[in-house]
């Protein structure tokens, strides 16, 4: 899953500004590099990021989705917590909802059910503004698993079929480095929920904290984490660096297929 941020600050390397055409070029490149899904997001979920109004977020993502949907072969996902943005994105051609808030916003379950698109439910403790202030858990793996099982049940009650639900433990969302490491070490436990498992580890601050690296220096560690997650059962990896991540994961797949042949 290739990340396509369409926030005003996200295309600012070199002083140029974001345009739908630049976003399209970036998306087409990620598709050519092996992305299976392009994840379009118009709101920054970084700790302390300024909130975006519904109208602004729609104004950012809809022109990009409209421009993309006829030119991409892979599905477009909409990274949002807002039901109105989900609806506008589905109308523009989005084929998946990626919600870091797991459809807890009032009206979100209904929009997702009526839209008929698959949903990725992510665990987050607290909200992006304060989630990194001393997060605590009884047992982070158990708590996150129980949360995702509850949200899956809420989806089914709202009329979203199980086959349409992906689950994500939400690395970095209200978690310390230790919490993130426990989640990755025990990621296989999430496969017991019997739903496709998604992870986002790309460039995240756990790498910065463990290794003392700035965001732009985190690719090698991000690739290692992607492979470790897929070895433990993840089937979709959200990444800012599609070409490098795809190469690494293809090597994992080649090795896994060799093991399977030995068994058969
Ligand atoms: C540098 C760059 C440092 C980006 C941190 C970040 C996930 C997600 C995000 C995730 C799913 C991010 C939208 C956070 N993370 N969706 N979204 N899973 N499903 N931070 O882990 O990339 S945004």
C-alpha cells in the first residue's frame, strides 16, 4: 500500500506546492513500483498536527481521486476518519476505507456499510493530539486484539461483511517503543482473528527512537520491519517507499513459496 499524502506541506520538498497532477504522477510511479493499493490522505495524523475541516479535506482528496481513478489499475483507498470524506471519496471512485479511528466517528459505520467497500480498521489509543503522552496498557497485545475484535463485531452489526474487513494494530498510535516492539514480536497472535492483517511501520518514530535517525534516514529499518511483519502474518504493508519495500517483500515471497514446495 503506497502512501499518497495530499496535504499542503507534503509536496514541499524543493519549495514547490501540491497539485493533483503531481499527486497523479507519484501514484502512477508507486503503482509501477509494485503497489497493490494507493492510500490517499488529506489530513495529517502526526501528533500535534493542525486539524482539517471536512470541506478542506474533501477539497484536497476528491480532485486527486477523480484524476487517479481512470488512470490506475489498482484500487484507491481513502485515509480518513470523517464520514463525509469517506462518502465523497467513494463517490469519486475510492475502493477502500483506511480509518485510523476504526469507524468510531458517528455515522462512519453507516457510510462504510452503504458504500459497500472494504474497510481497514486500525487501533489507536486516545486521539492524535495527545496519544503519545505516556500511553499505558494492561497487556498491549491483548488490549489491541480485543479492541479490533469489538470493532469487527460492530462492523458486522452495521451490515459490513467479515470478508470486507482488514485489521491493523496501529503501530505508533498511542504506543511507546516497547508497546510497538511487543506488538511486532507477537503479531502472529492477530492472525487468530482470521482477518487480513495490515501494518504501517514505514519511517515511524520507533525507528528514530531506537536508532537515533531522522525521518529521511529510516528506509533500511523500515524495510526490515516490513519483512518481519509479513513473516509474522501481515498481508499488506503501508509504505512511503514502494520500490524498495516491494523488492524486499518479493524475496520473502520467493523464500516462503520454496518452503511450501518442500511441504507438498
Ligand atoms: C514519518 C512519516 C513518521 C509518517 C511517521 C509517519 C497508519 C495508517 C498512518 C498505519 C494504517 C504515519 C494513515 C502515520 N499510519 N493507516 N496511517 N496503518 N492502516 N506517520 O500504521 O505514517 S499515518
